[in-house]
């Protein structure tokens, strides 16, 4: 059974001192997740938010419609001059994200510390 998608926004500072916005997702990501995924991103200030981490640590499942939502966020971010990094994906979804070309829009890291260090 699919679990609802939840999202939470946090502010962090990278080791290099950059301000970083983290979108933390929880649950399953599918076509019904548009508000939690795209809505959360679109609620961010494009003027002040320049670096975004997408946290999938608590995401159990992402279907093709969910991947399309993630790609939409990444394309909008790229078009707005924002840098996106992804972490917390299972090895399976790291492979899927790479296969569908998400690495054109974002870097993939294994965990938050690695993602922050790469900024």
C-alpha cells in the first residue's frame, strides 16, 4: 500500500559556508505527490535559495510518475540557476536516476555529509 508523501524544508550551512536548503521527503513518491514534491520546491524563494539538497533517505518507493516530478523540480531549478544535489537514494534508485539522466541536473551523493562536503 502506498504511503502519502510528506516534505519538510530545512536550512543548513555547508562546510564551505554556503546556505543550503534541504527538501526532505518521506513516504512513497508517485503522481499523487505533486504538492509535496513540486509544490514544496515552488514555495522556495528563487532569489535567495541557490543550493538545494533533495533528501530521499525516508522514501521507500518512487514510481515513474514520481521520477517525472523529481525531474520537473530539477529542470526548474536548473533553469533558475539553482544547484541541486540528491542524497539518500537506495542503490536501486541511484541506478534508476542515473539511467533516466537525472545526473544532468543534479549530483548524487550517498548521504547528507557527502552532499554538503561536495558543495
